[in-house]
């Protein structure tokens, strides 16, 4: 027996080539990808050189193009939990759906001229939640986890502290409104959820979505109104021209049900959807409340001035599970929002969130997380078609990362949602995409053998969970930096690695709104011309010298 073991061990040692860290048996793809052909030209030098030179020519032309203007319109896309591995894997899935190997494909924003990275930590947390990060990327100030629209001097749950004007901060939507521009929000989550709430809300607790939540926490709704109430009745939510998302239940009394049977959650007996309509009627403006896809399509060509669209009782459904007869896609919502807001000559600020990437990751549903990312990419593509690069800034980013990893040494074109070509040390298959933690943990046997997940009945189903390292009821966010992509006026200021809270300052700079430095302020242009003149001075002197 011992001898046999020895022989096996020796055999293993003999077959390992390469170094200890990169055993050749893992590094060498043993089979060609099946069904997806490599572009044959990829094996030539010319292919890669031409590819690089074409990209370089594009950069060169972009760099020469004069960008003197400012961003009349700003559209910010936020992929909730859209970590860098999520972007890479979604891009591969997109390419594979089109019959390619996948790795070479591009999401809509992959080719934006500028990318950057941001640090997502919050004042009291190494790893951000969607509330404190929303305050950072929308209001330009970092705060504490769980708080929205208030600075780090407001502890979570502290209603009293959040009422102090000096601790409340403004969002870029408020800066846009103050400049006479319009503002709107689009999300696939409840409209009262943390990310969209960052555009209009001020609260010591992101979970105070209805009056019942505030009351149950022992607070007075007069002092600390819930997020649904704030959106309908307070500045700036009551001035938004477009509000699209899910979450009807936060606007309806608990004695009523919405159009699709979801019971309301309010205990103050108020119907805020009716109150929104009454408010607009009182202001003598055109408005419409809609709740399904057909109604959206009907008004798409000539929308009223104010639009409130709530398409689900709670979050909108995952795109792959949605009922297309009632639920619009994120791209459709984005298009109607842009068409509607574009009527303001001065411009607009629009926030668009792909909010359920995060939820799918929390459940270890990798397929759904990637599909939601692709849906957001489609929405970005639609916006990029509708808006002129010369006067509209598009910024795409995420609030925080997740702990999904892209593992192994699979050959080109390997199914991104499948198993790796190789197996673990015990010969058990593992997934290319797996998680550090979450509900997808399987019980291992006494010998620490992993379960072969490919044998599970629902393997590959939409809601099949990838395997994880340690069990948690909900997978956690990740603390790694997230990417920023920018296109349009002054896109280059988004390059580099900086604080997440710098993002709205930079958008405001490009749009010439809000406090602080503006791209088009007189002082700035004067400084710019002086600087340019100084830089030209030696050339002028040289020219004069040669003349005389
Ligand atoms: C609605 O809320 C009130 C106040 O909390 C409560 O007494 C009542 O039972 C609720 N009704 C339903 C149907 O949940
Ligand atoms: C309301 O608006 C309409 C059309 O814009 C206008 O004709 C009407 O006089 C307005 N009514 C009030 C009360 O301001
Ligand atoms: Zn989350």
C-alpha cells in the first residue's frame, strides 16, 4: 500500500512541469474550445499590431478634437455591485451569446475614451454599502454606512443628527435644478432603495423607506420623513421630471393593494401616488402615472412634462425572469427618460441604475448578475446613440465590488458560466465563476472532498448558486476599487485613481453646475489662456529671433 502511494506520488511529481506556482498541466490548454472558433488571424503578428494601431489612431483623433464646450447633459449609469470581475465576465458572456469565444467582446462602455478607478470605502467602513457610496458618488461627500445624503457626523439610526442642516449635503441633481436644468432617476430596484435615494434623500437610515419603518424605529415622521414621502413632497424629488423604477408598496396604504396585487406598506393611510398626481395638477403641469410597459410605449413619442412610472410592487424583476408584457427593460426606460428630459434647452442630469446586479451576486446567482450587467450595457448603448458626444457626458461606474472570482486557466472560449477545464486537487470540477462567501456553500465530507456541483439537479438553472468558500446567508460586498468609464465633454478628468466622492465634483465641473471649479467659468478660461500664452512664449521668442 505504502509502495503504491509512493509510486503514485512519484508519478504526480514526474508529470508536474513548470514551477510550483504555475504547474504546466494547468497552464496548458489540453483541448481546443468546442463550438466557438478562434479568429484565425489572431495567430498572426499583423492582427495584434493592426488592432493596436487602429485603437491608437482613434485616441490620436480624439486627442486632437477640440473640446471647448461643457456638458449640457449628464447621464450617470450605476451598476450596483458591478465589480471589475463582473465586467470582464459579462463581456465574455455577451461575446459567447453572439457565438464568439467571448473574451474579445466589448460592453457598450468598454470603448469609452476614458477609464479610471475609485476607492469605495466609507467614513466608518472599509467595505461600502450602497447608501454611503451613493452619498459619495452623488453628493461628493463620504458618510457612514447605511446613511444617505448626510455627512459622516451623522451616525446610522440617529434621526436627530440627520436634521441638522450643517450635516446634510446636496446631490448633483440639486445642483442641476439650481441651474435651471431638469433631473430624473431610473432604476430597476425600488425607487426608495439606497442608490436612487441618494439622488433625492436625506436619512440616517436607508431602511426608512416608508412611514412604518420610521415609526417602528421609534422616530417622528415629521422630523425624519420616510424616503417615499421625501421623494414625492420634498426638494429635489418633487421637482424630478422622470421617476422610473419599482417599489409601489412604499407609496400605498397597507389597506390597499397595487395594480398587481402587492399590498401597500404605509400605515399613515396616505396614497403618495395620488398625492404626486394632485401636486402636479395643482401646479398646472402635464403629468402621468404609469405602471406597465404598454403605458410606457404609448407615451414614448410625446411624454407629458412629469412622469412617474412604478413597474413593480417591490424591485423590478430580473430581466431573464421578467414578464415582458408588463415590465419594460432598462434600455427602454432610459430612452423615454432621455427623450423626456432633452426638452430642456439648458440640459439635464439623469441617474440610471442597473440595481439588481448586486442582488444576484448576494444570492451567488452569477448568471443573473452577468445578464443584469449586459442589460445595463444595452441601456448605456441606447443613451450613447441618443446623445451627442459634443454636449452630453456619460459616466458609467459602480458603487462597490463583490466577492465573485474569475478562476483557473481555461482555454479561450470556455463557457464562462460553466466549469473550468481543470479540476481541483481531488479531481472534482470547479466553476470558472465562484464566490468567497454566500448561501451557495455545500457541505463537504469528512475528507474535505468538495461536492461535484455539476451533478446537482438544477445545475445551470437561472437560480443555481455557484459554489462558495464559507457560508453566509447573503454574499458580501467586496472592498476592491471599482471602474469609472467616461465619454463626452471633459471625459479626460475621470482618468486616474481617486476617491469615489470626487465623481460628482468632476461631473459638475464638466457640466458647469454646483459649487467649485467649472470647466467653463471665466476665471478658469482666463487661467487657461494665460497658461497657454506662457507655454507659447518660448516659441514666440524663438520665432521673433529668427525673424530679426
Ligand atoms: C396596517 O397598519 C396598521 C398600523 O400599524 C395595523 O394596525 C394594521 O393591522 C395594518 N393592516 C394590515 C392589513 O396589515
Ligand atoms: C393652466 O395651463 C394652461 C395651459 O398651459 C393654461 O391655459 C391655464 O390658464 C392654466 N391655468 C391656471 C389656473 O394657471
Ligand atoms: Zn448589496
